[in-house]
């Protein structure tokens, strides 16, 4: 799930479905509340830990944390050196994810179509809107963590995908790399800066996870088709964000003093300055699409077993 959430387009929730732990994940999150935690005085640590399904959550969180730390370096390198091919691969992932969710809708009604259009409009507007806050600011990182955590409990949408829409993806990945470098070099200044950002992001994620777990579980139970229609629209509109060929309209300085794109627009490959790598891009879109289709088939086989 950690590796999936680093890659825009792959959902940690989908991986939870494939591995057969989704329902246990939802149930475990819902068990975490003040009443259960305070029961440690009456029932003891062992009983309270069992009530919270602590072994499961500890194993899961540890695996996610380790995977994110190790995989983020690879993604950063690829984005810096092969951006068109990487974004093409992501584009294929999202296209296949749209198809995957579309097939889960059992019937369409007028309000499902309205939900689809609304999701598309809102998502597309986000991709062209100028950010109102710097992705490096602590309040924005808190908000990013709060929103992106939905991917942990909502199959079909990845946390990295949400961060892409909010413009926080590269900031979060850069902070993770900074944290790892601080540990490796024993540089307490770098480590401290990274920890502040990561803790801010984590607090937002924890609050968002607890708040939305019950809401989204209820939505899937009672309004599944409408919820899925919103997701489809959201992902269709977001394709503009991960279109491989971009023209930079505005730049900004990040926290390291580096000039990075701030506002971009999608353009046709023929209008791209430099090598558009059209053949390679098409191949990577295909690979991304096939990957998600393959994951779906694996999930279907596991479901039958």
C-alpha cells in the first residue's frame, strides 16, 4: 500500500482489496476512539491492544512507512530524468482506474450522471486553478495530509494522485527524501526541518482518516453508485493534471531555493519544446493501463478463491 500511494494513479485502497485486508482495515479504523483507548485502565494494555487490532495496524503502518521511504527516491529520480515517460505511465494508470471503477457501477440514474459531471467539473477546475497557498507551507501540508488520506480507505483514488491535484506531491516526496538524507548523514538541522513537515502532514492525515472512515463507509453502503460516479468524474477531470506534455506558465522557488513549475497548461505533443518522445509515451500509457487491468484480474481470482 505504501508503494502504491507513492505512485499517482494507484490506490492504496485497491491494494487493500487485492490483498484481502480492506474490510479489516475499515473495521480497525472505526475501533479507534477515545473510549476504547481509555479502557486500558479497566481492561489492561493487552486487552485494549487486542480491541484496537493493534498487531494488524502496527504491521500495516510499518510496511507502509518503510515502503514510502524506499520507493520515493526512485520516483523522484524518474520524474527528474524521464518526466514524459513517467507521466505517460501515470496517465495509463488513471485511464485504467477509470475503467475499473466504471465497471463497478451496477446501474446509472440521472443523479449518478449529475454526480459524474460535477466530479469532472470540480476536478478539472482544480487542475487549472492557481494554488492559493504555497505547497511548502505548513497549513497547506496539513490540508494535503487531511485530504490525501482518503486514498487509504477509498479504492480507486491514490493519495499521491490527490497530492498531485493539490500541487503538493513533489513537496511531500522531497520532504521524505530530506528526512532519509538527514538520518543517513546525521544532519540534525535537515532532519528537524523534515520532521516538522512530516509531522504536520501526518497529523492532518490522522484526523482525516478518522473523520472520513465512517462517512465513506456509510456512503458506499447506502449510495455506492453515486459515490463511484463522483470518483469517475473526479478522475476524468484530473487527466489534465497528469497529461505528459506541459508548457510552464509560471515558476516559483521551492524550500531549497530551486526554480520549479508553479502553473502549467497541457499542450499537444507537436507543440512541445524538445523531444516529445511520442512512441515511448504511447508504450508507457499501455504499460500503465495493463498494470491496473492485471491487478483487477488478480483481485477477481482472489475473490473467487
